[in-house]
C-alpha cells in the first residue's frame, strides 16, 4: 500500500474501497494485482469528484462540441426502411456517431479520459487497441490536449490495420507492437496493463470500452451516455415520445450502454444488443458471449466470457475487429441476467449485406460493427410495422473496413 493511501482519512478510504469493488448485480468488480490497486483507487476518487465538477463538465462539453463535432444528427432512413419492409415500414432513425471526428463514438470516451489524466497531472497516456479505432481516438485526444500517447497493438492487428497505425503515428503517438499470444487485442491489453504497473506515477491507462476493472466500466459508460442523452431529446423533437426499440452492436459494450443509458428506467423502451455471430456456431468461430453465457474473469472483471471446458479463454472470430473480443462489459451481463435488455447475434455475412443495403439506399457506409445492428433489423423486419419508431446507434463509419473487404474479395 502506498503512502498516499495510508494518509487518507479512514472514512474516505472506506468509501473508496466500496466504490472500487462496485458491481453490476452479480457482475463487474475489480480483480486486479495488488500493485495496481493504488492507481485504480486514485482514479476512482478523481472520477467521482470530476463527474460532479462543473468546470470539468464544461471543458469536456466544449471539446465534444468544438473538436469532436457533437451533437451528432439523427437521420431518418425511409428508403432503407421501405427496402426491408415494403408493406409496413417502421420509422428508423440512425444516431450518426459515424460523423464524429476520427469516425466513431470512441472519441467521446478518449476525450473524457484524457481530460481526467490531465486533471491527475499525468502526461503520458497508455492505451490498447484492436482494430485501431480506440488507438486513433486516443492519439487524437492526446495530441489535442498536449499529452504523449503510447498505444499497444497486437502484431497481427498492426498488419491488418496499417493505415490506422500510420494515423496514430502522424498524430505523434508511439505504437508498440505486441508479438505474444494471438498477437491481437487481448494480448495488447495484457501488455498495456504491464506498462501501467510500472509507470502509474506519471501514466494514465485509457481503456477503450465499458469493461475491465471497476471504475472503468462506469467511466466509459458515463462518457458515452452523451449518445443516449442527445438521442432521447432528438426523439422527442422528431416524434414526441420515446423510441419503441433501441438497438446497438455490442463489442465490449460502450456504444450500446451509451445509447441505452437514459432509457434504462423507461420500461416502454425495448433495448437490444447485437454481438458478432461470426462465420459459425463452434467456439472460435464467433464472439457470441451471451449465447454461451458462461461466467468468468478477464482483465479484472467478472462477466460473461467465451471459454473452453477447462476455463481457458477462447479464440473469437468476427469480420468486424471491434466486436472480436471474448468478454463483454459487466453492465450488459447484468442487463441480460435481469432480462432488461435482450442480446442477439448477426453473422459476418448478414452484416456485410446490411452494410451494402444501407450504402445503396441511403448513401451512408456504416462500420461493419454498426452493420450488425442493421443486420438484425433486417432479420426482424417482417415483424415490424409502421407505428414503430426504432433508434439505431450507427457507431462508426465504414471507410476503415474497405481495404480489408477488398483484400478478402468481399466487395
Ligand atoms: C470499437 C467499435 C465498436 C465496439 O465497441 P463497443 O465498446 O462495444 O462500442 C463498435 N463500433 C465501432 C464503429 C467501433 O469502432
């Protein structure tokens, strides 16, 4: 235990410990090496203060408005709706996170956490990235705020996403190649945590989705809730009530929990998450965590986790790198457990078809991740009708996916 911890007043220490082990029902918590408990506690305390601090919130909202491009529009897609249900088309509204700076919702969280880092006096930002979207968002936020970014990325992912590696480097970030394990996201997280264990006195760990040890799931959900808050107001402006259904893709779960957040206590709103069905039903061929619903701990968090019969973390597969992760955020695990939200999957093939249909009917090329949410809408289209208003989180734009799709001969 560090000197700072020992000198804390007993009451505050007790409070912090409680906050540290916060759970979402049976899920969540903070299962971390003792070495990291001190910086996690420091972060917990600072976050609890900052989220109530008017000057912090004002600075963040200025950045989101003037740098990232918020608020994002709500676009009704009538031609897409007619294409999927010509008889009785529902009203479908897309929340356009694809129009944000760096091309996805990830910038909301990266700006929030880099601002927290600045408040803590940490000048070095550590992050992990899979496809590179969170790395690019973190590199941009760090550059804009005058911080140094170090991004860990699996060797295989670096090869697949060279243009994102270049974007990060152009923005001044150091990209560290991780050759171990499967050389993908899970290994990059391990390496980032290893760095943080040795560097937390001057470094901040910027986690990219609503998972990991507490308080990260809460921090990321708080910074992404702006998506839902704007959407809720925009729905009132457009059709004077709540949507009947809110649908979003679920990787770690940050864009989904962000758009679900303000509707959680509105029982008239159905919430639906769509995960990666990949290319087959066998373990290793998908990233459908809810479908298997086995509980376990990964990266500090108790949640649903794809694992084999020996409890070893399973390989996953998805055409969309952003959904290709074996665990899911603890808030979603609890929403599933409580049946407040439902979780379904869409296959690689269905997502690709949805991408093409939205592009053709509306002139919007969605990210492959977001296309999973659209794919499920297409699947249930015959059950939908014209009195329904559906809100879809279009979490990012698809330009990033084109090189890989072309290389695989899929376009
Ligand atoms: C990273 C990413 C996702 C998946 O992450 P969540 O934390 O589940 O939101 C979804 N869509 C896009 C465009 C992404 O870049």
